[in-house]
C-alpha cells in the first residue's frame, strides 16, 4: 500500500473542520454527519481550479467528492498504455486541506472512452480482457490510498421500451462494446478483477432510470434486481448499488415502490447510495422563481426522504450550483425554452435554494 500511496502522491486526507454555516443553517456536510449520513457532490478539477466560489462551496458543503470526468477511461488512458493522473491529483490536492474523501467513477462504461478502446475491444474477448485487466491494475493501483469506493460498472442495465432512450438490446443488459466483446459475463469479470486487485475496495454498480413511478422505471428496477441477484448467486463480489437519481419532475414519484426497491437491495446485503442527484423541471415552468424552487424542493424532499427510509446513508448531488450543472451545459438535456434549469441545491450566485433546505430537513428527520 505504501508504494501505491506514493504513486498518486497523496493518501487519504485527514478530517478537517467543514467551515461556517451558510445563512443560519448548518452546512449539508455537517447536517449529514450529525445524523450518521454522508453528503457529497460531483466536482470538476478545472472548474474548482478557476472558480474560487465553487471551490469554497464544495469544500464547505461536501464530505465526499466524485470526479465528474477525471477518473473516466478517456482522460485516464487517452492512448493505450499511456496513463494520465494529473487532473485526479489536482482534485486530491484541493480536497486535502478541507478533508474530503474521493469516490471513483467509473472503471467500465460505454461513454467517455478514448477512440482506441472500441476497436481494441472489437478484436475479441482475449484482447478485451487484457485491456480491462491492465486498466484496472494501473488505475486501482495508483488511486488505492485515496479512493476506496469505485463505480466498477456504470449504466449496465438496458433501458426498457417507453424510456427516453430505449435500448435496442433484447435482454436486461445494455448493448455496449463491453457486452459485445465479452458477453454477459463482463460485469462479473469487472467485479472479480477489481476485488482480486484490492481486497477491501468497495465495489459499486451504478445506474439510472430506476426512481420514478412509471412502467419503464419499474421494469428497469426489476432488471437491476434480477441481474444483481444473479451476480450474488454466482458469488460475484459486490458491495453496493449506486442509484444516480437524475430526476425528472414530469415523471411521477411515489415513495413506496422506490423504498421497497432499496430495501430489496439492502436485504441482499448491499449498501445503496444515491450517487448523482439532480432534477429536471417540468416543460411548463411556474411563472416565478420562488414557485419553481419550491416545487423542486417538494419533489427532492419526497425523493430523499424515501431514499433515507429505504436505508440509503450516502447522498451525492451531481454538482452543487446551477452554473456547474450538466443540465445547463449539455444541449440534449438543457431546457428547450432557454431557461436555466434550477436543478441543484445552490443558485448561480451560490445562494442556497429551497432544494438545500429540503435536504437539510430530510437529514434532520433520520
Ligand atoms: O456531468 C458529466 C459531464 O461533465 C461529462 O462530460 C459526461 C461524459 O463524461 O458525463 C457526465 O456525467 C454523467 C455520469 O458520468 C454518469 N451518469 C450521467 C452523468 C450526466 O451525463
């Protein structure tokens, strides 16, 4: 382990005081910690380096950081055999004085991959396996002291008919270059490879589209449960399920089916995390910002309370302030009417919104 620590240049940061309360209420970090919960956020090294306000906010409000980009395959292994850890190191350096821990995201995904990867995987299972094992060996070996929890496979369940982006795949598993190269055993291979390299790493499978009270979400929950049960029956190492929770207010949410889903996962001995919480507002907005923000907060409050009731103890939002949100910067999910999505706990001026209060209130009820 000492060699690994030296490899990334930094170990686990020591716990540090989380700073002043914002506007008379505790920080999310403090409030969560007081209830035995962990609150975290996605961060981007470039943004934290250039935006002092966002940096201070992430340092003050979050206990746990997840790199939104820096640990994905594309940035980490841009060319075969050339590994790049400078952006991750930069994040660790920013985290150290304020005592954040980092979780890893993600080792296997069908997006954010370098151009060389898909052709290499297409060369056949033996080559695909070597490529996977080498990436895991270097990445886990380098990040081990600082990152003890990884999304090993991200978004592996196929979207059922009726979803926003239904998958062509006929089975439970999403059709990806990994599935095509290695067959349905690729998830188990990834988990076993990670466990073999690092016996005490927390291994997580992360997915989305399982939150709402809609037929496609119900089917995706069933697919996830079926796949997870199969993995555990085969003795695959697995510790946790990450529920992304990119919520959409045009979809209904009902606590009961979601709580049952979390409890079923918990009954299999798994931890359940909310890993990427944010929310898209409805197509037709209320006429003023306070009404919009209150509607967002009501939905978030219901969702987070259900998650906590279902046994979730770690909640991460996908960014803290609207100005860093992919819901604002990504054309495919940005609002068609040109309005800025108010889908995170703090506004563009970094002032807390009712979303933040809904989190605090839900934490306080635990
Ligand atoms: O928010 C992330 C964005 O900055 C990246 O460009 C993109 C591609 O790497 O990924 C976004 O994060 C995604 C996450 O990794 C997986 N779940 C969905 C997130 C939003 O697209």
